[in-house]
C-alpha cells in the first residue's frame, strides 16, 4: 500500500514540477505551452516508468527474474550513489 501511495504521489508531484518548469522556460502562449509540455510529458521516462510500475501488477504481469534481479540490484544502490554524489558536490563547492 505504501508503494502505491508513493507512486501516485510521485506521478502528481513530478508532473506538476515538470509542467511548471516547462511553462516557465517557454515564452509561448499558455495554450501552446501546455500542448508542448503535455507532449513532452507523455515521453518522459520517469513518468512512464512509474505508470508501468503501477500497471504491471494490476494486470498480473510478472517480470522475469533475469530482468527483475538486475533492476532490483540497480535500484537498491540509488540512495548510496545519491549520498556519494552529494558529498562529491559539497567537496567540489568548497574547493572552488
């Protein structure tokens, strides 16, 4: 249940953030800007991966182990890599 809640919150928050940033970067009319933004949003891999992650279990599709295991291993390193990169950023900023 927590995963489903986090996924739905991610879809909404990421979508709103991308829409706001895209509209700010464009100098077109609001209507044209929204059309362009939704077109880009429909091809955003982050949004698509969240939607697929919700859709697959709902239809009962099981991911084969030869895909699942490497993806799970990669996903489990995300926090560690993010903290490492944050440390690298802080060191870089203090040296320059």
